[in-house]
């Protein structure tokens, strides 16, 4: 099966628990349709480069999946219809990524520099 990386942004007024529940719901749809979740990362509340629907911030989440295309289409359809999801993007990857994403690596490097 192809490997996809999906990043979606949810509204800033949602709590972390609500964002995790939304992520679990999308993950369940993928697993129910024969796929598997390779990686899930919560990037936290981040500032946008420009305003989106009068909002300045949003909760970013990364899902790396190994799933059939219809499962991804269904998740994207639900994201498109959800009022909680501001933006989403899915890309097809050649192979699964190793280790944490660049966003989390940057955060780890910054905390190590502050500790030194």
C-alpha cells in the first residue's frame, strides 16, 4: 500500500484533548478501512504566516499512514466537511520517514541549546 503523510490544522480555540480526539477519530477510519498508522505527531499551537478565516493560530497534527487511497479520500472528505479543521494537506511518500519530523527535531535542538 502507498504511504501518505497528512498534516492538518485545527482551530485555535480547541483544547489539546479535543485535538487528540479528532486525531484518534481520523486514525480509526484509516485502520477500519485496512490501513495502519505509522506515526502521529502533535506539533502544538503554532502561529500562521497569515490570517486564515480571521484566525492567527492553529493546532498542527501530522499523520503518517500506510493505507489504501479510498481510506485517505474518506478522511480528506471528513476534514473538508469539518468546521474544526482549518486546512489539511496529504502527500504520497516513497518510504516511511525515520525518526521525528523536522518540526519536532527543531524543537528538541532548541531545548538542548537552552539547557547548555
